[in-house]
């Protein structure tokens, strides 16, 4: 068995799929009844099992079923579940102190996380960071910083984008249901441009041509001189794991630099070794002015950041950035242990190995099923898009059926996409090759069961 050389003590739960009841089992069904009486209906869940424990790439439910996790809590647990180094760091920090508020009485952990971010984020320029709690907070603060630094108000975002659930980030997000439906009015001065979507762009359109299309639209409809920032996910997440055609991101970044527009890379889902590099921007040598991070930064603890050029970050007056819990000491301790683990295990290389193993399997599935319209992604951020082969009409029903079949057989997969027709794979970067293969076997059988 080939596997990232993780500490054997990590595997408190054996790294194998075990089904002892139907999914969901009786105890999960009991908890579902309690939930219906206590939890708001607007809070949904992908799978209907209730978690009792997790380790490495396995999630165990309250009925004893052990499921292969190909979702990582939406790209959060890249270092795996319950990593001893992270558990120890969190435990030690909780024993020392849990909160003072960095804006009141600061502490070293916050500073150390910002130092790590300065080292890891793309570019050799001087950098500063500010820490927050969630990806949406990071995006909202990045926009605030860009507006303050430029004195401009307009914000450019893209089709299929997802940036969060706060009022401003809902405005930035493209998809209405379920994220925006009946939650308006939304923040003004947000403008949307077409993204590079190779599967659905005109045949033969290059990344540079797609960038020219977006730039011309923004230039005419907004005006470069009014734009504070261009905000983009280097690989779109909820929108469908869309990887822009080569040349699209560099052309946008170059235009922003020429026009004095802050270029913001939303690396919340694609960052921290997920795509085979520390950040997805690096695949084409793009150096953003600001980078937003969250999810994989802290091994499951709530932490987010905005990192960027010192002159842009420092343009904001003292007191203009912050929050009561932003950069909580326990989350910072978790982040430092998580980043150290990523370095020690070379998890960017692990993500590349996952792609080398998984992509050929996915492409083989696509050859057997015409309804698999595309296989795409980078590293351990991979997806298949399901669509009617005649006209590429999205098939959300098939995607949901495949996901349900995987769940019923003990494999956690997620769907995404503007039309809900994309199955995405986000395994922990420490997953063993044999466990990944077994998860793909289950996915393949589900495709065979659902698709013609």
C-alpha cells in the first residue's frame, strides 16, 4: 500500500470502509427526528448520517458505519481528520487560554500565522495579513481593503462565482438558489463578467480571448477607472470546479496591474496544497494583490485571512479591520500545526499524486458514459460534469442520484455547479491510495447504476 507517511497514531479509526447498517442507520434516524424539532429548516446537510468520530480519511457515524471521506468537510480537512499534531496543539492552547481578542490583548499565535501566510502566498513582495473567522468574512474584508486603498467603489466578479453568504458576498455570488433567493436587497456596485468555461465557451476560444471578452465588457459597462477590484476564484468552487483556459488569469491580472485595479484571488477552496501547489494561482505564475483564505488553513478550526501587498493592506487606518473572534488563539494554534504538517508531509506533492491516480479512472468513466461531459480540476480538487450529450443540457437529477448511491454505499461525495450537475471530489490529502481506489470503485458503480 502506498500512502503519505503519516503518524500511525493518527489512525485511531481503521482506514477502511465498513457498513454495519443501512445508511442512514437507526441512531442517525433518531437524531434526524430530534433535529427536525430543534434546528432551523434552512440549514441543510448533504448526507443524513450523524458523525461520532473521524480519523484520516474515514468518517464514522453514530451507528458504527465508517465512510470514505471524499469531501473533507468542503476542502477543510486536507491534513485529515484528528491529526495528532493538530489535536495536541489545540489541546495545549485551550489549556493556556481560549480568548483575549487580539484587538484588546494580542498574542504570538496570530503573528506567527501571519508570518506563515507571508511566506506561503504567491509573490516575493512584502506582505501583511489580517485574520478573520470565515471565508465570507475574508472576502468581505478584502473588498473593504481594495475600496479603501483605491478610493473606488465598483467590484467585478464572474459568472458561476461563489464567495459567501453575507449580504455583500451574496451580491458577489452568481447563483440565486439557494444562496440568494428572497434575501435581498443586496449590496450595490457589483458587476459580473463572463468567465472562461472551456466546456461551454465557443469552440476554440482561448484563455486570452475569454479574458479580452471579460475586459471589454467591464471596460464598457463599468469603466476601469471605477473598479476597486477584480475578484475571482482561480478554480471556481461551488460554481462547478471550473478551471479557466490557460492564459485567462494572467491576462486579467495584467490588465488589473495596468489600470490600478486590485486583483483578488479567492483561494478559500483551492488553497493550502489542494490543487498540487500551495495556491491555485501559482499554476500560471499569477501573483495576486490580495489572497483570501479559509477552509484548509486550520485543519477544521474556524479561521480565515486576507493576505496581500503591504502597501494595500496598510492603507487601512488602525481599527478599520478586526473582529472579536478573528484570529482566535485556538484556531491560530491549529493553523500553525496544520501548516507544519502540510510542510512535513509535502501535501502539495500528495495532491499531485491523488490527481495522477484519480484522473485516469475518471477519464475512463467518461469514455464509458457519454453523459459525463467533462473531467476537470487540479490536484485533489477534481470533478465530473454530467450533461445530456446532445446540447450539453445539465443533468442535475443524475448528479444527485449518483451522489445518493455513493452515500448509501459508504462514500461521501459532494455535488456543485450552477445547475447542480457536477460531482466534486475533495479527498483529504493524506488518503491512502487503496482507500482512494475503493472510493472511486464505489463512484464508478454508482455511475454505472445511474447513467446509460
